[in-house]
């Protein structure tokens, strides 16, 4: 599908382009980091939590829009009907709108730094933004080298989780580090699943995604073990008394994981049928993270 054949009035395309489910990747790290802080300190600063959450959502908006811009420059999105650049036909508009969202998000985090008289959180957030840029932004484009999942795990895991926890406590935590690793894994699974249906486009654009490198069959096997680690690590951390027993609530999200594994195993080489697996991965990420955070809160 070319840019000329896309109808901007198509609400489904616009909804897909705006990616509302993807904003859970901003919510869950802050939710879990704050929940761990509450479990350890018995207090939550609601103003800090709310400000950080809104800022994170704005920064994810920047990431999504800027990635559309950067992908349009490589031609990888030429067949992607739900690209905002393709829908609007105005790449500069999307680029500057993305930068506006980034500026507003950073401004919110700067307000937290000023309120607390501590630059640690803004430093962590800026590092997250820098890593996010290297994923698709020139001249790095590390996602094209198959490094996107590693960037995603670190950014939305230890870095993002530590920033959320530190914003509440101004200190560090082994428990929070362990929890943030699980969140990072769940987040990177979303990105991993987004590659199954676009192998041909990735190859044409020179993008060596993990699925391009592994093949879809082996990729479905890796997904099983990668996804299972969410539950294996949760159980291990409970056994080691790093997590409270209540965090086993995370296992209630297991049906989403099993659905994802089965769906990808069955349709891994059928792009039109496997393309929705990333939305199952989003549901897994959101529910597992929500339940993990709830487990920390209930342990108080």
C-alpha cells in the first residue's frame, strides 16, 4: 500500500497508528517501581507518582512518533498503512510534534528534580531517552542490528524501574532491581513479537531483527523460554525471599502467556495471522506487571 492509497479518514488506521495499548509500557515500570517503594517504606507521594506517570506517557509518545519518522527515512514502512507519516503525508509535522511531547515530558521530570533538589531521576530519564533514540535514530539505528530487545529490556527495566523507585525514596533497592528486570523482559517481548509478521520488509530494508536472524520457527521457541522466564524469575525471587509471597499473583497472568506461545507457535510463518501476537504480548505485559505491583502492595 502506498502513501497515496491511504485514506486518512479511516479510523482503524489512525487508531493503529496512535498505538494506545502501547502506552502501558510507560505505566507499568512506574507502577511496579512505586509499588516496591510502598512495600518498603509504607508511603507513596501521589504528586510525584502522577507527575512521573504523565511525563513517561509523553516521552513514549515522542518515541512512537519519532520512530515513525526514522522508519520512513529507511523505507521500511512503505507498506505500513498505519504509519503516522504515511497517514498525514507530513513528516516534518510528526517530527516536531514528537519533539514537543519529549520537551513536555522532560519538563515534568525536571519539575520533580527541582521539587526534590536531586538530579538523579532526571539523569536516569535522560539516559532512557538516549537509549530509546539509539534504537531507530540516525546514525545509530541499533534496532536494525537486532539490538532493540536489549535496549528495551534495559530502558524499561532497570533504568525506568530505578527512576520510578528513586523518585519515591531517593535510594536504591535490590528488590526493585529484581522486579524491574521482570518488567524489562515483559516489555522486550512486545518488541520481539512485533517482528514475526514483517520479516520480508525487514530484509528489504536491511534490518537484522532477532526474527530475521533466527527465523520464525526458532523465534517461536525463543519466545517460549523468554516469556517463561517472567514466571521462573518471580518464583525464584520468592524462594530467595527477595519478593514477598503475594507477588505470586503474577501467575494469574499465565493464560495470556500460554495464549501467546500457542498462537506464535501455530502461525509463526503466516504474517497475516501472526501479526496480532504483539497485542497479546501487550496484554501479557500489562497484566503481569499490574499483578506484580499489586503483590508488593498487598504484602504491606
